C-alpha cells in the first residue's frame, strides 16, 4: 500500500458535512483550525484574571504553526482549547468549521512526556490506541506501524520494552503512536523539552521528515525560539499573562530545512525578532 495514501489528509471539502457547507462558503475555505477572539479565565469569580485573551488565528491545511511565549502566558491553555480538553470562556475555537466542544478523533496530541505503557513493547505501545478504539488491530495498521517505526529509526527496537529506550527514542515512540491514529491535525505541547540539546535538534529534523512524507496540520508549542524557526511556517509570539498575540511571523525559509539553515541571515534575523519580543519588558512574565 502506498504510504502517502495511507496517511493522506482528506480535504476540507471531504470532512465538512452538507449542513456545514453554507457556513463553509462564508468562511476561509481551508482554515482547518480557527480561533476567534479566544480567551480563557480559570477563576470562576466575575473579575477573575484572564489566562489568555483576544487570540485570533487561522491555521491552514498542512501548515506548521509554532507558538512561543514566556512561561505561564497560556500556550498550553490555548492548545487544550483546540484539543477540546478545555472550553474557552470567551470567543470560539473551531476545527473544520465546527465549534470544538470535546476532543475529536481527527485531532492528535503529543505531550512533553510520552507516557508509554511500561508493560507493553514499543510496537504494542504504538498500536495500543488503535486497539483501544476499534477493539482490534488490522494487518494494515501493523504495516503502517512498521513503516513509521522504520522511518523514525526504531525498527530494531519494536520488540523492546520502553525502559530499554533512551528519552529521545521514547519520545519518537510517542510521536509514532499519535501519527498511527492518522489525525488531520497534530497538537504538540513542548514535545522535545525533556530532551538534551543534540537529541532535540535531531528529533526536530525527524519530525520535519515525517511531516514532509505524511503532511499534517501542526500546532507546535515550544520554549525554543530556534526550534520554532527551524520547524514552522508561521510563529505566533505571545505576550506574558494574560497571553495575547504580540506577533505572527511568516518564517519564509525554504524547505527542506537543514542544520545549515540555522546559520543563514534570515534565520538569525527571525530569532532576533522573536527574542526582542520575548525580552521586551511588556512581554516578560
Ligand atoms: N488548571 C488550572 N487552574 C488554574 N489556573 C491554571 C490552570 N492551568 C493553568 N493555569 C494558569 O493559567 C496560566 C497559563 O498557564 P499555561 O499552562 O497555559 O501556560 P504556558 O504558557 O503553557 O506555561 P509553560 O510555558 O510554563 O508551560 C498560568 O498563569 C497558570 O497558572
Ligand atoms: Mg505549557
């Protein structure tokens, strides 16, 4: 079976239901994720402080959008609202033109820790969500698991237990597990932050390879400015709490990207611009 077909993302026309089509025509046709004046307050009291506010962002088909901002500015809050794990107290988040009210099957999440099941092998771990969801795992699923494990350099570790793997390898297993569910949208909350600098850079390139071969719409949260520039098409820079949009930057670096790009003038300009935003007094947490 063709790998690209196995992981291809349906166009928005295919996923929208008939009764949505009128709405769809009125809105940007290919915004997979839309945040409209989104805000959230965890405190239920009337004047409780906002965690995030006035976030407007459209994320388009197969776009890679990174979010950077000071600790506590609301990046994870934003991701949880897109994931349907948290309902915004202001504004609306929609996915495929439908307001997000609960977690969706077509949205996958990768967190900072892969949380692998220690009693299952690597291969069984990556297949576990499919088994849990459908009650069985098809031969096709197993083949896709093998393909993705090969692609991420884990083929020879498929029968190992998680504690026999390094942190970076475990994180790759977590990414393969999320990809096997073949989500149209992938949300990643600081997925590499527990890794050392070298592994982190390598796994970033691995992610770019996977994304090139199995295109997804990605929302990627990171504390690393250079990681954001290396990976993303656009970068949302958030202010300190209450987090709001300070800048939305088009990266505009050619792909495929390599370590060499990190020395380019454009790369340095971008990291400097973002650093300027983050370290300006009004942005600091
Ligand atoms: N469950 C919660 N209940 C109350 N307040 C919360 C809750 N989760 C987050 N907050 C608050 O909301 C704000 C934003 O938190 P959030 O975790 O979204 O920030 P973040 O940008 O992801 O931070 P970090 O970079 O440290 O991960 C913080 O001030 C935090 O204290
Ligand atoms: Mg966070």
